[in-house]
C-alpha cells in the first residue's frame, strides 16, 4: 500500500498532558498501529497519524489557529488532514472540552471523532 492511499489523521491533544503524563504520545501512535479504541474504525480503511497538535493551553483559545498553522505547514508537501480525532487526554480531563470540540467541529471542514486510544489503566495496584 502506498502512503498516499491512507487517510491522514490529526489528533488534538491537551497541552498540559502531552509529553508530561503521556510521554511521546506513544499511546495514540500504538493505538493507531493496533487499531485500538476509536482507531478501530480504520481496520479496513487505511489511515495514519499525520500530526498531533496540542490545544495551546487553557482555555484552548488557539485551537483553530493551530489547525490553520498545521494546514500551512503541510501544504508544501501536498499533504492535508482527512479526519480530526479529539485526544483521549483532552476528552477525559479538559474542563473546556465542550467549547473546544464545538470550535473544532465548526472549523475543521472534515469529520471530527471524539476520542482516540483506549489504553487506560484500570487496576494499577492490583496484585497480578
Ligand atoms: S484547555 Fe483543556 S486540553 Fe487544553 S491544556 Fe487546558 S485542560 Fe488541557
């Protein structure tokens, strides 16, 4: 399969969590590779994570500008975004998520999926 046939996915992450509590966005990258959680929809519909941007910090006022910046950044290579995913970090923790998701849906111009990977520890101290 040539790369050009894959859907390009952008993930919107929480600025407070990305690379602090969720190191290197490894869960999303692995989630796409293993088609976990909201990435399961790409089992028969090839897709790749093309970019992960963070919200810019509370209260997420620069989300739309950052999406526009990503578009500009990708344009010289003929690349673009086909689907936006709202990151698990943002979905599960952000007190501003309603307004952020509203803005993203109003401005993305492509489908917006609420969620990403589902790798969440449920039993940290459980005896194995
Ligand atoms: S606005 Fe939400 S997603 Fe962005 S840093 Fe604050 S809590 Fe995280």
